[in-house]
């Protein structure tokens, strides 16, 4: 795909990894519509094209593509991360995580495919899809489900729409945590360096440009997914 002149919707595109993806797309000549829930100021500082929606609401999610207008690219970046073991996950908390992390990308992809003859979808996963982290059960299940959705939709929407995914490793500390805590919390990384948001964005650009690639997952995690639970 030649990115110059294309139009993209990036969910959660105003902050953190989403911001890096937005800026990389813009540098490649893409007009980016930034979805946000609360980060209105950050979104409007990055792009004149913004749309607000709470992805916990399936009604708001369903209307998001129409509000954004015709787009050639969909980046399902927005997510919720809750460190809930089985005993901690109340039905309400679990439902919220499933809505944002799995059901919203599913609905957005369906709506996206209905409005474009040719395009590309990128889903943001997590290196945890290759391990069994019992400290964040609902989150891990949603990301494993999104990996499977990536492959299923890659088959269903071929040849006109390609669907791929990027699985980041430890990138940034949780909001409100000191930056120096990121490396301490990251665990074992074979390449011994933290990936950066910009490197995630580079992987997104590669997948968008690679016209013969679909249904693939690129891990940008310093090799951490190779260790399974040994992190």
C-alpha cells in the first residue's frame, strides 16, 4: 500500500503508543482521524480530525467508523489493561475489558470492511499471547482472542483487505508510574533493551506497506515472547 494520501482511523491515537503510531502515519503522508475517550486536548493538538467515543459502549463503537468518515486504514490500538487474577475479576470489570480489547475491534473491523473496497487493518496485541500470565487473566484472554480474530478476518476479507497485528512487549510504565520503573518491571528480555513506541510504529508502517502479508503477528518485544512464562 502506498500510504501517501491515505486516510486512517487510530483508536486511542492521542497518547502513548497510539501517539507514536499517529505521528508515524502522518509523516508517511496519511491523514489520521484520532479516536479518543478522554484525551481531547492531546488528540486535537495532533490532528484536526478527531472523534470521541467510549469503546465500552457497543452503540458508540458501532457508530465510530461512520463518524470518522471513509478510511483506508484501521488501527485498533485502544485497550484496557487490568491486572486481575481469576479471583479479582468481577463480571463488570471483565466485561469492560472484553468490550474495549476484543468486541470493539471486532465491530470496528466489520464496519470498516463494509465501507471500503481495499484497505488494511492493524490490531495491537501483547507479547503475553505466547505465555500464560495468571496475574492478568481477562486481559490475556482478550488479546489471545484478538490474535485469532486477526487470522480469521485476514482469511474472510482477502483479497481486498489485509489484516495483521503487532505484539508489543514492555514499552512504557503504567500511567502515573515513574519512568525508571519500566525496566525494573519489564522482566527478562533476551535483547536486554526496552522496545520504544516508535519501534512499534515502524512495525505498523511495515505491515501496511507489505502488500503480500496478511494474518501475521510481528513481535516487538526484544525476544521476550520466546521465553513463554519465563519472564
